[in-house]
C-alpha cells in the first residue's frame, strides 16, 4: 500500500515533540490516524531515536488482548520506560483498555514519557477529551486526504481537472486509492458509513431510531453549503412525512459533528467581529460519502467545490466561519494566528453546460440588446432611459424595442415556445412585453423570504443571487420543462408548490 506523507499533520506532531502534553489524534474512522503514527515513528528513528525508545501498541491486535487490562498494561509498560532519555509511547485504539484515562494520566506524569494516543470516535469525542484526560493535552484533528494529498497518492499528474473529477467521484479516504472499481469503493464507503452509524453514533449515544438518523444524514448531505437551522430541518422533514422535532434533530446533528461525519460552520459578523448564534452551515467530511448516500442527485458543482474549499481551510489549521455583512454573505472567513482572510467560492461551468447556454440563454443588455454568453463586450454602465446620438436621440429602450422583440419571439418559438424570465423588471422595457407574453409562454419564478408575521417579502440582493443560481442549475442539469424547476434549492430557498403556478413558481425561504 502506498503511504502518503501527510506533511501538515507530521509537522504538528513534530512541533509538540517532547512537550509534556498528551497528543490525542482524532478524526473520522479510516482517515489515516494509525498511518500518521507510523510516519511519525519513522521520522523519530531518522532523528536518532532508538527502537527501544519507541513503544507502539494497537489494542485491536489480539496479540495485545491481555494488555487491555489496565494492571497488565501498566506492568508491561513501566519497565520499558527509560529514566535517562525519552520514551515515546503510541497507543492505538486505546478505548479497548479498561479505565484507560487512569493509565494515560499516570504515564503522562513521568518526565521521560512522550505520549500519543488514538481512539474510536465513540470514545474520543472532542467534547469529552478534557473530562477523560485530567492532564494537559493537545488535540490533533485529522481529515481524509486533501486534493493535494490525493494527487500525491496517485503519483502526481499534469491533468489536474481530471484528477479533481476523480477526487470528487471516488473518495478522499486514503484506502480507496487501493481500490479499482466504483463498486469496490462504494462497498468500502458503505462499511465505513455503517460502522460510524451503528458503533459511533447509535450505540454510544443511544439514539432510538436509526432510520430517522439516516434521514437526517441524507438531508444534511443534500444541503451542504445551505444555511440551515434545526427548526427548518425538522419542519421540512415533517412536511415530507418524516415527523421529527427540533430537539431530536439537534441531538442527531451533534452526534454527527462529534464523530466528524459533518462539520458545523457558524456565521461571523464581519463588522462586529463576533460569532452569530443562528443559521450556520454544514459540510460533509467526504464527497464520496455524499455520492454514496444520494446517488445521481449528488452532483452539484458549486456545493461540492464549496465543501472541498472548506475542508482545505481546515487542513490548513484555520478557524473557518461564514461571513456576514449586513444582507451580504462571504462564503468563508478564515482566521489563523496572524490573519483574517475572506474567500468567495464559485464553480465554473463545464464545456457541455456552456455549449447548452450558448444555444438557449439570452442575456439582456441596454447597450448591446441581446447577448449570448460567449459574446465579447466592452465594459459599460447605462440605464434604459439614456439617449444616444446613435439612437437618434431616442431612449435606448425605444431604439431596441421592435428589433429585440422580433428576435426574442422568433428564437423562443424556434425552440419550444417557453421563455424563462430571470431578468429584473426594468429589462422588460427593451421589448414590447405585452406582445412577448401573448406570443410565447413566459415562466417567471418569484423568490420570497417569509417574515415573522407570515407574509412574503422580496429582498433584491437575495432575488438576484437566486436568479444566478437558477441559471447555473438549469445549465448544469439541461432542464427542458418548467416542472423541473421544482428541484431547485439555494440558500434555504425551496420550491413552494402551494403557492403560485407553473408559469409563476414560488421559491420561499422560511424565517
């Protein structure tokens, strides 16, 4: 098996070498915790540390079964500890040892012991480490492979776009590099998933309903990068026939976060430089797991890229938040010891989507009239009522009206007779709009935010953002009927079938 030198984690272990801290390596199952221990032990040997200074025990190995007894373990370890030089002790899957915190805390008192441990997520939850370990410790949180590590694992490549496609369609779990077929990868991920659900969550947390837990998992995986609240999740799932209350959703999400299956990202007020308590986002630890859970519904280039960027920032040991400034949102605010950095994430369209757009998408423009996406333009700024010498001093919209109306109607009729209207109202002035509505079927989505009093309100900044996201959704999925728009969701805007109709579909973000 090819071993990937995971430099970021190795350097962190090196930084804490010989310090009187228990090094606790955490992370989702199969992310490489045992391997980084091996890499670090090899590094120690290269620095001149002798074999007799290194003790490694994996308590899942039946050879060490008797050492699961704490008295036997202590009796085994004590004579191996050097008094005049450091002894490096590595305990893998420490949860198999009875009353293991007592052993760990006792060994950490010895001045010549440098201690490193891993354990099952069910017993090494981040929230419980401080309680288990009375001595000082540092948590080294691991993730599966970053994209850079994945490329290293496949031996490097000059074709990074293809490598990225493989990365998001396979998995970031290290062992999947050893697997050849999609079926093998799927089986492996199923095993990891079932172990996490059954052993790390259901048994330890004593959750009553595995089917409901899996419903929450699938909902969260389907909504990575969307602003969510436990109330909203509960309401949507209940409306879909899976009755669940807000407190239960909160319990399940907490369990998923504690096992590193998902990561919660809170909102950060950029102006006030403070965290906000409500409406965070969730990101999945591995896109391959998302694909396994959702199947063909899993492909959303924008959300996938956002998830991967988030994980990459975590790889870089940064604290990551969603940025909020008034009504605007910054995808990520990354904070380290020295800097605050802002990131905006956008996925480019595939060549196939661009080709589809070039045939089906018109962009309204006061200066140029109608444009296709690949048309070249000179930057400008102009309102529709401006008069130019070229237009014989007529307002620009009057100049264009008859010409553009004919072109638009003819192109729509030559297609399927349906016009999806995603421009703002002011651009209707470029056309004889009554004639357009008479000669073709116009579908105009509306985007609303539910107010506290139950009323619906349009906010321009959100409506604009939703229109852009809907264009991407249509192009990526090659939609051909208005009914298919019901599958669109963005930033908690969801199709509301009880409102509007086929020609005026409503998308509502609940309060």
